[in-house]
C-alpha cells in the first residue's frame, strides 16, 4: 500500500486498542506493590491492615458474591459507608463487573437519601453499621432495593428492621479468591455521585471507566498530588464524596500506602493516624485542617510527619496557609475541583520555582487554586458567553472541559450548565498569564453593593490572618440604600475578643474602603454541609436582614 493509500485510510497508528478499566488499577497494584498496605479504622475503632494483594483476592470474592446476588453490568448498587478497606473493595468489585457503585452521602437529608437511591434505581445497598438507622427510616419508600448488606463481621451484625439483610463477610465467605473479570468498553459507567447542593434535588454525575483511569493517572502525577511508592496518603475526604477525590484509584496506581480514617474525622483520631502511620500527604477541606490545628495547638504538638496537605472544596484562607508553614513546616497545597470535574482539575505543588519565591508571594500563590492539569482546559466568560482575558485581574464565570469533566447530569437532558461544550462551574474566577486560577467567589455568594461586586472570599482570607480569629464567613446582608453590604461572622480562638474596631484596623489598607463590612458578629459555630463547606444560604436566611433590623440608614 502506498503512502497515499495510507493517508486516504486516515493513516491510523499501529497501536493496540486496549480499554482503560478500573479493575486493572488494582491488578497493577497487586502485581507491582503486592505487600503495600491499606490501613483503615473500622466502625469499632480498631485499626485494620491489609495489602493490595489481599484486597485483590477479596475483591475477587466480592465479584463472585455480587454475581450470585444477580448484579449485572449496568446495574447500580449503593454504599453508605466511611473510608474503610471494605468500601475500597466495593469500588473495584462493582466496577470490575461493569456495574455502577453509587456512593451515597449519609449527610444528606433523609428525603434526599431516599431520592438519590430511588433515582439511581439501586438494587442493593451496602451500609456501615452506624448508618443502618438512616435506612430503617426510609426503607418502606425504597421499593426497588432488593436487599441490604452490612459491612461488618457476623458477630458484629446489628439488630435491624431492614428486610433481606446479609453480612458482608458472610457474603464473601467461601467464594474463590480469583475471578475472570470481564472486558468491556472503557466508556461503560463505573460510579455515580450526587452533588450535595443545598437547594433542589441533588444532581447525579455518572463517571466512566475511561474518565476515572485518566483522572487517576493525572492525580498521581506531579502536576496534581505527586504520589509515589514512599508516599503515605491519608484522604480526610469521605469515600462517599467524589470517590475521596480519586485517592482509592490514584494511591494503588502509584503504589502509595493508603491510610483510610473510617469515621475518625475529629482531631484526636486524625492525629493518631498521622502519628502512628507516618502520614506524609493529607487530603481534605480547609475545615479538616483547622480541626487538626486546633487539636495540635491544645496538645502543644509541633512536629508532624506530614509534608503536604492538599486542600480543596473551599477557598484556602491565607491565615491557615501561613499557620501550617510557620508552626509545622507543612506545605499547604491548594487543589480545585468539584463533583462534576471528576474531581481534581488544578493544583499548586511545591515546585522549586514556587519554593524559591519570597514567603509572602508564595503564601499569596497558595491561596489560588494553582494551574490546570494536562487535559483540563479552563476559561473565564462574561454574562454574554464571551471569553475574557487571562490577565490575573479580569474576573468572569469559570468554565472547564476535559476527558474527566461531566458533559451532562445523570438522567437529565437540561444542558444549560454546559454552554458550548463547557461546564459552567458557578465560580467567579481570575486566571493569570501563567495559568494560575483563583476563585474570587461563587456566583450566588458574591455581594452586590451599589451596583459593584465585593468578593466575600477575599475578605474572609484577610480576616483569617487575625490571631483572635479561628474561622470566619462573610455574607451579603440587605441594605436600604446599597442593596447589600458585607456582614462578617467570626468564630474566635479560646479567650479572644474581636469587635468592629479591631476588624477595621486589621482590614484597613488591605481592602477597598467600600468593601469594609458594616458589622461583625461573634458566633459559636458556622453551619456546614456534610462535606465541610459553610452553608452560606442558611446564614443569609438567619442574618440577611440584620443591618435593616439594626437601623441601617438609607
């Protein structure tokens, strides 16, 4: 065949066409890193240890068990579970069959849990003992569910009113430790996660094998999490939320030791795992690392094995960025993503160039979301869908696209959130000439005062640096003249005080005068979603009329 004939035939490369399947990640781990450990805290509080090889064998038993239950390719099975080795096995066992694992967020409202299980048409629900009561409340409203499998041993089985209940360990018992996993298209659905929105029904994001494997490769790479065989990774983000930011896939791909905290999301439990397991890299939202810091301060602990905390889910407060470096020598590594983006899209690893910057400049960069990984395209757009300049100053709605970015919601034909093939994130952001992206606010949280926009996140980041402030939140409160004005809510460190005079002194010269909050309120706590984000709409409901009630003048 001539070169012209080859060109006419589209001149395809001579490479094998193999499919990217999730089960192959665990197969790779058990072959290359058979004795690498998975450490997890189980529901009893005990620490369990297994290896990638043992997990591969138990996942094979789970494959046989799921097949015996009648689970087929394309079927959805649900999990309500913390970060444990059994949940890890479900990630691979369900996907390995071509079924879909629907990770249900137990922090949703009861009616939302009922809705997502019914909407996904889950056939079985795998549940930790601590979440059985949640299902008992709604079981009579789940006609599609055939049965419930409790993730425990036979002697730990709780008394329950759930019908057709089985024990996970009994379900696996007796099955072979090898399984001939089927091969199928990499475009096959693998997992399902619903957004934890605060209004309306949660929306489902259906991930494919291809997207998940590509995301795992990117997440393990130096551009995002930089995982290696000597990394000890602690995902302090729940496995029911966006696959624990991909950690159960990226860790075995890289051969990293995986430490799963179970239900231990409090300060003492976190420190125990970090200390005893020599954790070097942690994943979590800012409030998780604030919780750890508060505990370490009480215990006067300053030496940690942690080298990096990779932080996403909310903006990185400058105060915490500084605290982690100055008090612990830990690099605060910002990352950004959302349920719809698989989730990781950007990061700012501690590269030589970043570490060489003057401290204040480096801290400022660490409050951005970093740069996009290869495969992720980012742009900012105005209200008329016109692309805006990446000059570090012009702000617009952040939109993204790429091979692990959602193209539409599950069972939802409304494409209004996907204009022109982009995902419209709802974040207002700036992008500089080097590609650093910084979220300046959510569209729904930005404060409109006298026709001008005020960034609540920027004010929060500066307030967080005050020594009296433990955490803070800024909302737009109604104003008779200016439409909205900033209202600052503060949670204080122990035995500290903070009033409007101190606030003004701290903010003067750091923000525009007209951005200055009109009032400061000291509160005991800030309301949060199940994933640790502050529920600003709840605060707006509670304090939205505060300035008018206090007699703000028109």
